[in-house]
């Protein structure tokens, strides 16, 4: 039997040893989103199941196979498999779409999908996502793409290619779906079970199938770009022009249809080859029909989701350094029981000054304390023995330079003044 402390398959612990990577990434995405004028939104972890069925779409993998649906008493809910549906639901419910448009929000949240776990594919994963509601302008598409690009550039991610496509609107798609049906019909028997069903209900989904067999069959399928109506074609041209204007290179990838039903017109992915098969780090597009589908108003909207695990995997694979936060400013090493209260008081005074201070809590020997202080990477070390206690002063040792500064700690005031004089600016 598996140990009680085995985490569920497809989940990860982000331990203190790795958390600095997340802090770096989260800091960069927040900062970039805010500079683009997006405000943070926080939404519930679970929503009514119908919300995802209606918005993500009931012919998608996510809804058909991947949702975690829980029943509590008489009610049924689903853990969010993505952030868009809940965010748009929140915008509607909080009247945000009645305010000045566009509304621009971002979020950092966990998503849940019952998938086959592998590198870059988890059952609980994290997304940085943005949604903009209320602009039909191709500049809005470019703006959202540029925000994704800004995050990737700021973090130093290389070898990541912007893939662009347009999947048109329901009117251009109707003709395209017919063409797809005609193309796939002779191959019907060779398709996976899910795709056989999709062939009837939503043939575009076939292009998104992960089965290598089906992908082979789909290789020469008709291309949506040949079926766009004039409005969708003009919009796509304008998006490409705007992106080019910003000096961003892209490839046109007609195979991108996105896994969720609500997309219209522009769809895009930032794809890297650095992390193997799950190389889509950021994916998004326009979903002009979704809000109308959920509420009453027709409000054009768009956004993206960026998988943070995949982003960090990419950075690691590319050898990008994550600056680590300093672990400890001052480590106080009491050498005897009588020195412990003094150590505790001084640590407290230092913390009030804004420094990160720690002292021994497990009764280590002198040698073991020195080893531990080194492990903490402390900048300063203060040994508190009987002499120091008797004289009420000691030596603050700079661990990098070895330089020692005498300090008095008979009163916290003096201690703080002395300390401030020698090193507060270095400490915080
Ligand atoms: P994929 O085609 O890889 O299954 P998707 O189309 O299902 O992706 P989206 O719903 O667009 O993905 O989610 C946006 C981003 O979230 C993806 O580009 C990816 O970076 C990340 N993501 C999606 N599913 C997972 C997962 N199971 N584990 C880790 N990250 C994921
Ligand atoms: Mg998927």
C-alpha cells in the first residue's frame, strides 16, 4: 500500500527549496500585467458544472474527460479546469461589463484536469491568465499577445515561437466544418473513438486530438484560413500587421484550433522545443461569443493562459538563473542557556528594524551552529557566550569579508543605533 504521505498522482509540492522560482515568475507576471493596465481578480476554485459545460464546450476533452466534479450533499460543482469561464462569470455577476470598457483582469490560479500525468502535464497545475472584455479591435489582440511576449522576454525565455491562426466566426466555421466532415469521413474507422463522435458533433476538435494516428490523418485536412469570411480575414490581417509593427516574429499555424470551444477569430500559442512534447507555454485567443452565451450582452473578449509549470520547466531547461532571496541577515548563536533570552530579544529587535534574524532553537553545539549559520547563508553572525553576556557587547561578524564590528546590546536602543550605523542599508 502506498504510504499515507504520498501525494495524488499528477500533483506537485512546491517546497521552500523551489519557491523562489515561483516568486520570481509571479513577480514578473504581476508587474507586466499591471504595466499593461490589467488588475488582479480572484475567483472561486470551484464553479457550477454547467458553467464549464456551457462555456468550455461539451465536445472538448476538458469537459468530456478531464473535469473533477464533486458532489456535496445535493449540489454538484467542478474544480476549475481553466480560468476564463470563472473570470467572465465574475465579471458578469459583479457588473463589471456595465462599467467603462475594456475591462482588463489577470489572475494566477491553480487548475484541475484529469489528464495522463507526464512532464509538463499535471492534474493540478497553475496558470497566469489575462482576460480583456469589451474591445473588438485587432490592437487588443496584439496587446494581449505583447503582454505574453513581455513576460517571456523579461524572464529571458529563448527559442519560443509565436504561432498564430484564425478560426473565424460561427458563419465561416459552418462551411469549414462541412469541408472537414467530408475530408475525415473516409477515414472514420481509423479515428479514435472520441474523434468518431467529434466527426458528427464538432469536426474541428479532430485537429486538436493528441493521438498520433489521428494527427497523421489530419495532416492534409482543409485549412480554416481558406474559409474565413471577409470580416474575419480583415481582422486577422490587421492583427498580423500590428504584431509585425511591434517587431515580433510569428509563424502561421493552421493546426491551432485551441482545446476549448469558445474561441473565435485570433488564436495563438507560444511554443518552445526546450521541454519536449508539452511545449505550449502560453495559449489564448479571442472569444467574442462567450459572454453572450453566458449572459445577455454581446461583448467581444479575449485572453490567454500561461502554464507556470511549463514556463519554469522551460527556464530550467534553458539554464536561466533564478535569483535566490537572501535567507538570513543575522544569525545569533547562543553558546549557553543563559544567552538564549538575550539572543531572542536581540533577534526580535533586529526584526523590528526590518532585518531577517534567527537564533538557535534546537540547542546545537558551537560547531554545529557555525555549520547551520553557513547553510542559512547568513550575512552576519553574532556569537553570544558568557563573556558577551557579562560585558553586554559582542562582535558582529560579516560572513563574506570576515570583518568584525563591535556592538553593544545592553539596551536595545544602543544596539539598534550601532547596528543601524554599520549595516542597516546592507541588511534590508
Ligand atoms: P494542451 O494542448 O497542452 O493540452 P490545452 O489546449 O489543453 O493544452 P489551455 O486550456 O489552453 O491548454 O491552457 C493554457 C495553458 O495552460 C497551456 O498552454 C499550458 O501551458 C497550460 N496547461 C494546460 N493543461 C495543462 C496541464 N495538464 N498541466 C500543465 N500545464 C497545463
Ligand atoms: Mg489539454
